[in-house]
């Protein structure tokens, strides 16, 4: 399922237009992104939790040349599925 498919599903399930569904989805994604950018976490009961994890700088190796290089530190987004979502998939 891609973003367009999800918008169609939201529009039909909520009985709203595709434009309204697009606006709603974009607002949710933007809100989650903004909270994570500020260092917070987003918990959607039954669905899951989005959080930020910091990865320290480390040394790595170029697999093609074997050359040692430094991998910079960065923040990465983590998602932990909630119980209801896990149960629905299994």
C-alpha cells in the first residue's frame, strides 16, 4: 500500500473527500515528525510508539575497498508496534 492507496482507504472509511483525507494524513505525518524532531515520542495506543534513538559515531569499513572510514553520529526513528497491531498481524 502506498500513500495514494492509504488516502483512498481513509476517504472511503471516514466518508470524506480525498482532499480532506490527504490533508488529514499530511497533518498526522507532520505532527509526528515535528514531535520527533523536538526529541519527544508519539504513542498511539493500540498502534505503536514512534521514538528517536541516537547513534554515536563509529568506525566502519568500505566493503568494496576494505578502507576504514568514520560513520558520523545521527538520530534515527524507531517504531515499536503496539499489542493490538501485533495481534492483528499474527
